[in-house]
C-alpha cells in the first residue's frame, strides 16, 4: 500500500474535516484509519466490463457510447442496422496519474470487444475482438470474424491471433501465474484449441482437443487441467486431462478434487447493501457499497457510494472501483496509523470547539455593548437573548454559561474572569469576560 509522505498533510486535512456520522469518509480497523478520497471518473460511456491489473496499478474498462438507446441490442442480435452506430471503447485508468486514457475506440458495426482479461503478474491484457460482417441484402449482421489482441498498460495494441471463418474465440477463467488462455472453437464439429499467452505477452503454446470442456487451475500443484464431457452409451462421461502447453500435450488423469482455499484474513472488506434515497415524496432503494472493518467498534465502516451497481477493491487495497448509473468510478483509499488519525480528529474537534466558544463569547460581549455593558445572568434564558448576535444557534450547543450577570465595568480582571465553557476531548474551551478563549486540559 502506498505510504508516501506527500499524502500525510492532505490526509490529515481530510481526517480533520470528517465528522462522526454513519456516512463519513473515514473508518477504523484494529490498527489503522482509512480515508476515502474524492471519486474519479475512469472511463467515458456506459460500462460493460472492468478489471484491475494484479499489481493494482491499472484498471481496464470496456464501455459503449450509447448514441441511440437500443443500438447495442440490435447489433448483438443480428437485427437491422440502426441509423446511428454506437462506439465501443477500451480505457486504462492509471492509479499513479489518477486519470484514464481511451486506448481503443471503434464503431460497433466494425469491431466489438467481447471481453478482456489482465494476465496475472504482467503489464499485459488479452482482449477478444469481433468484426461483424454486414449483409447489404438482408441488412443484418449475418456473420463475423474473431481475433485476439494484446494490450499493454501503456495502451499499445498488437494482434495475437486471427481466427478462421468458422472459429469463435473466448477467454478462459483465471489460470493464475501461468498467463491467460484463449479458447478457439470450430463451429461444425466442436473441435477446439487452447492457446496460452504467457506473462511476457507471447504465445507459450497450444493444445488441440475434441470437445469444449472446462479449465481448472490447481494453485498448489501449479498445474492446469481440463475436463471434457463425452457420450458413452448415450450417457455423459467426464475425462480429466493435465495440460502441458510447452509440449502441446494433454494427458488423461484421474478426476481431481480441489479444496476451497482458506479465506485470507483482512482488516476490512467491501460489502454491497441496501440504502434508501428520498426524492420529493417518493423513495427508492439503492445498492450502496460499504467498506466494513473486520473488528467491530465505533466508526468501523464508510460508504463508498450510495448507488453502486458493482464494486471491487483493487488488489493492493488502495482503491475501490465501482459503477453508478453505468459510469465507471474509482475512489482512492489511503491508510495511516490509527493513533495518528485519532489525534488529528481530536485536534480538529478541539479547534472547532474553541471556535464555537469564541463566537458565543463575542456574541455575549456584543449583547452587553447594546445593553449598557451588562451581561445576562446564567439563571435566565440567556441563549434567546444572544441568539440575534450569532450566525446560527448551533454554536451554543454544549456551551455552559457560568457568569452570574451584571455590568462588565464591575469586573476587576476580565481576562481572568470565566463566563462559560464548552467541553471537548481531553479538556474544555473556556471563554473569558474580555472575549478571549483558552483551552484548559483536564487534570
């Protein structure tokens, strides 16, 4: 997690401005305080997919510029070509720069991104691109051609593999440290080929097969397996294979069983929950995203967004990505030692209490100037009397007026004569008859 000293002063300022309320941008774990930064837009258009790189430095977003509301449905369902073609886009957000760059953009009647995946522990991502073929006679997209492309974190794009006329390409799930797997399938006889793209962005090998099946990665054994289903005596039969991409072989093995890994303990987690939003006379239920500390206690959660559709923590836990109304957003997440944050918040609270007490003291003195230098007694409704001299009545919340009343000219030492106080963390702000205020620590 980033711990640059450049963040300390802005962070303390953020902490100081946080108020103890449920939707505050700060929350506490057992040892740390976490502050959510200002949301940043990370892509144009309506989001269809987004994913963090494994080092948490980059977020890739696939989105669509919806020029006409129902154009996407028409394109994906081979219906008549709409009059205005929406653009498909790929953008890369840099955490270090806190900005995004659109690295790929194309009208969707020419090219469409059908999915992408970052290669683990690598600056590369693999994307599947589909090129629709428009039939002018039927005015539909009757067919198309797939290709796979390699994209690096700087936005450079190169073609990995151009599929044949009857081939379809898709990305397999996570295969960990091995890289990314592209699966190509031939439509007539369901033959397929698995292509492994390594962490260096190069094709590391191909393995042919006879049916589609599923891919599994055994993290402990560092081995990739495929499971293929065939019919034997009209009954489905599963066969497991160990995949060796270096030699292009798949070896039959006994069925494997994987135990679910023990969940890693973390100081906090990202949760989606319901919240209510009221507009005019109606209310709507929204799906809010929250960061919640594992340890229960005061201020152990903070709201990321009140209307998040999906949300994900970056792998380095220093950012949160989410979508709201189709837009892709990121909020930085900065951590500091818990004690430092608590001290900063206490200092901010003391400063506010001193300011409030000062305003009340000046209000009392202004009242006395309009009433022959006489202050009201503390036994009457003194608050109503000085209310016109304050910018708002909340300044008097918690203020204890101790002066018995009388003419200030009779006070022998105004600078040492207490007229009231307001308590705070570790002490109180004491107001004196000359209008100054001083912080008195608890003994």
